[in-house]
C-alpha cells in the first residue's frame, strides 16, 4: 500500500441543527448544537486512516484545547500528526454549520491557524512529501502553499490529488499543470472556469477546459446525479448509490478519501471512483464531519 500525505486544514465544527434554513433577517429556533472535529484536510486524513490507509497530515492549529482535540482525534485512527504545527499566534480554525431537516447545510469558515500556514513551515516537512506517494490537498489553506507543495511534489513524480474547495475564480494558470486528479462539484467547477451554468453541457465544457490546462483527470461530483470522469481520451458517467441523506457535510471529503485510498492500492480509476462514491454515500447517513466517516466493517456490511 502506498503512503498518502494530506496537506490542508483542521477546524472544529460547530453544527447548529434547524428545521429549515433561516431567510435573511429571520430568527428561528434551533434544536441543538454539536462540536465535531472537521476541516477538509483533517476530514480526508481521518477518513483515510479510519478506512485503513497509511496517512500523514500536514497543517496548523492554535495553542488551544480545540487544536489538541483535533490532533487527538486524528491520532485515534492512526493518522501521523507529527506534521501538524502549533502556531502560538493564532487560534485553531473553526467552522459554523447550519444543518436543516433535509440534510442540507450552509457553512461559514474562520480560517485561524489554517491561513497562517506558510511555505517556510512546509520546508520543515519536505521529507514527508518525499516519503509519500500520493499528495492530497484542498483550498482551505493559502493558495501559494498549495502551489508550492504541488510544484515540489511534481518535481518528485508524486501523484497529486486536489479537492478545489472552497472554489475561487481567477486561479493562476500554472496552478493546474501536473495535477493528476481534481474533484470539483458542478458549482465549484463553474466558479473555477468562470461559467454561469451547471448543466451537463456546462460541466463537460468546464471539465474539458481543465484538461486543456494540463489536469490529467477531472472528476465532477454531481450529488444525486452521481459523478463524471473526464480525461483527454474519455468521458464516463457513474450512477449514484441511493441512500437517505441526513447530513452532507463531509460527503466530498469522504469521496476524496475513498479515491485516494483505492489509488494507494494501485486500483483502477473506475474502481477508485466507485469506492469513493460508496464511502461518501454512507457518510451522508450520519450527522457531522469526522463522526460520519464509515468504518471498514460498515462498508463491508453495506456494499459487500
């Protein structure tokens, strides 16, 4: 099994449960508050670890109880946390999530220590990059850090997976070059390619644009419509796995984790995508981010 390195964010999620999303200016009564370990990077590392992968996390937290809790939670599923820096000048990142009765969410992220991650900090852990086979990143840390890690990993011939969330417009052209796998959803893809629509034609056009910018594989997750793989030579549609959604908070992170884990076992991309879909499908049946990640036993019970 190949070694996976996740470079990204760690947040403590404050999840507020509501019957419906409040409209602007509206006050509603919630039904509960939960504090759950999260952050896109940490979620992906946690899921890979819980599913049995060999994984290390690089990131930054503050000198507070939240940071200690996040590190301990990762260590509990055998994630190597020696690359998580404690920044004495910042607080640990937090996310405030409103979750409605249909499992839909809206999220506000306070970056905190995640935004203080620098290329100099990364330099302390270049050996970890060299020792890993697959590098997984997201955009909840500074873009310059993501690009710095990507360029170094590319020079070493590593497999690079990017979850471009939260998506933003006007990303430099050189960002895309050499990425092996990128996984936006249809809304993120529209932002990344400066498009207004999310129809199938828009999705295909956006994916082809990223391929033209030297991304090797574009995987677009489409929610209840499944997902789409676009490469230079083919376009494949993957039907969804039907489940009853409770909370979609970490669905994309679980997909990335399943994808990376399968690739670490040298499985075909089609099988890796299906496994990612299965992990993601089970995750939306539970509430929270890392608390929703399924175990291997749960995966086997559900999917065989």
